[in-house]
């Protein structure tokens, strides 16, 4: 075949390729037979210029529903080829359609989805995994880049007397003025999905909060009701709410009131959507980027609720943005008034409105304008304010001095989120006021303890914590406090930017102490907003 190949007439190679296909079929079943069968089929299709496609009128459907399909077949060669039949979900439909050279043959069919068909989602997410490890029940799937498609159409093509099946996944496509034809895989989704608007909800006291639940319909005329599963010592009302959604893809917003317990507690709440005799508890996530195929992911729909036993002093916090973290919204959840300060607004009359200033992660690496504002921040501390600086990397710092006293950053870090934490100065005010910090406050941390700790500091600094990874030397620079004038300068490499999004109670309590230090006698009724 290679020797006689004619690039001007590729179909001339088809007879010998079909002979090779037949010889392969005579082999015993095995791994290489399967691979080589697909290889030779693809070469035959290329030489015949075959175009085979099954397009759905929607990019998704639910179990036990029907979808309109447009089936298309083109043979761009003179080799005698017949579309003998197609198979749609095990239903054989006879066609006996001769495919003449370069003529587009298309026809309509209906795809009926099995009532027991499972929704489409990455195979490694169907079972709950362990820390750092996915759980895959079907070992044959391991290593595949995506879950094999199960909504397929098989074209049984007869080349003279030899019938060869070609199986194609059903797709969905649209026409874009700029991009041309845009393809999406055809996927099965649940008839209902739901999500809680906030992944973590913090309660600073026992006051109730309203939460928003968004229910999305996977089919038309969705009716049912929603309940919220919650920890035993929490309350949610109303007990259930009705949903009525006319068209698939539309959403309905529900508001529930969550009442926390009197004491510190945490747990998960999950919206349960009841439709007929089915209960749906997953959130539907659509991932759409130009450089990768469209994907649908189903994950447990849940939100972490945390009732904190937390006290705090000071109300008004200024925040200087760095490389990006969720500090402002996290502090607002526990009752602080947080205002974002632009670099050009860092001046005495603005800073004096605040009880404390928090500098976002890597701000001194990313905000060039801070090189001109450092002295104003130090003056703010000297006059009684608290300045909390979160981690920066040791390279490319825009200021000559990151602290009012000597402080040198290193690459020291503790990557084990469960590493033991030792209290170097347990009687220090920051460890006791207004919240008594204990070992329990370092339980449940996520991903790491912290990074880029200082390894050299002036005597004015007091190190409060010591920690290290296994077989490493102790790292004492994760939380350093220095009195400066009437206020406090605090440098911390602890990963609050990771702990706050996960609702880690101890991280909130410790940060509240950092904001509150030196404020025992303060009285404040100022209310500031952005």
C-alpha cells in the first residue's frame, strides 16, 4: 500500500487496505488487534474522504429524555460505499443508502436517553477521594484524559462487500461569526442541580444569617422542592421551599435562614432538590475556555458553616491590596468594617481613620507605589495603629526596609498543614487577648502552615510561634510582633490567605487578636465603608 500510494487518488489504496482490515479481523482477540483495527479503519476513512457526524440540537440532556439528532455522511471518493445502517443507543436503523462521491446525505433521528443513564462528569470525581488521592473504581479508566463518551452513533459502512463499523460520539455545534463552527461534547446532566452562593459562611455570634440557594433546571417544566441538610445543632427555616422552573437552563433563587448554635461549631449544609422520587445534591459546574474542550463537572453542593467563639476590638480596618487574597471579605464576615486603600491614598488623614491596616500578600513584590508610602505606614503605627504585613517573597521587594526594625526574609516555610505548633511566648498579649489561643486553634488548617518566614530580626521583635516540617530545623519566624511607638507592627508568613477561604476557625481567632492587640481600652463607634 505504501509503495503504490497515489496522493492524487488516495481511494486507489482502499482495496488493499480492506484486505489488511480483513486479515486483522482473523487474528485472536487481544490488545494489539483492537489498536490495529482502529488504525486501519482510520486510514480507510482518510483515503475515502469520509465525513461522518451526529449532531444533537442541544449540548446536554437528562436521563429518560429524547434529543433530536442530525446524522450526516459524506463519501469524497468514487469507491463504492453504502451506509447499510446506523446504531443509536443499541437501536439498529436500516438505511441501505449509497454514498455517491461528494454528496452530502443527512437525515433526522431521535436519541432516547436511558432512564438509568448516569450524568457526565470526570471519572476521577465520581467517588470521594482521600487527601491528595482520587478514588477510581474502574481501574481501566485510570490514565485516560477524560471519561469515555457513552452517547454514540455507529455508522455501518459497506465497502463493496465488506462492512466496517465507525462509531462517533454525538456532538453539539454552533456557528460563530468569528470562530466559525464551535463544537461542544454532548453530555448528560441531572434534571436539577443546586449551589449555595457562598462556599463558606462565618457566624461571629449566634445571630441568624440568610443564605442564597440557586437551583438550575436540566429540563423543561421542573417542579419539586428544596430542603437544606444541616448539622444537628443548627437550624434552617423554612423547612422546605417549592421550585417551579419553566425551561431548562433557567435558575430559581431561594433564600433560607440559618441559625447557628450558641457555642462554637462547624459543619456542612447541603441543598437537597426533590423532584419526584429523586433527590439531587450536586452542583453543576461548566468549564469553558477556548484552548480546551468544554467540560461539565458535578461536585457535591455544600457550604461550610462556622460558628466562631470570637471576640475582637477595633472596628475599622484598612486593606492594601497585594497579589490577591480574600482577607477583606473574610473580615467583613466577622463584623469588621473593611475599606480598600489605594496606594495614592496612603496618607496620614486617611490612615488615621482606621484601627489597623492589613497589607495583602506579596504587596511589597507587586505594588511599585508602596516604595514611596512606607514611612507613612510606620508613622501610623507610631501613633497607635496596628500594621499587619502578610508574606512577601525575598526577591524583588520594592522597599528598602519592610519593617521599622531589621527584618530579613528567607525561603523558610512549613508545608505540612498538621505540623506541630509550639508557643514560644504563651503569655504574650497577642496569644491571650481578646481570644485565648490554644493548640485547638491550629487544628484543621489546609495545605500548609505558612511560607517565606523571616530568619533574622531585630531584638524589638518577639517571635510567638515555632514549627517545622519533619526532619527540618525549627522555624520561629512565622509570627513576629514589635511594639513601635504607641502601636504594633506585625509580620506574619502564616497562610491566612489559604485558611480564610476554608473557614478555619483558629485562623480567624488568631487574626482577630492581631488586629486587636493594644486596643483593650479603645472605644470606637466609627463606621466606614468603601
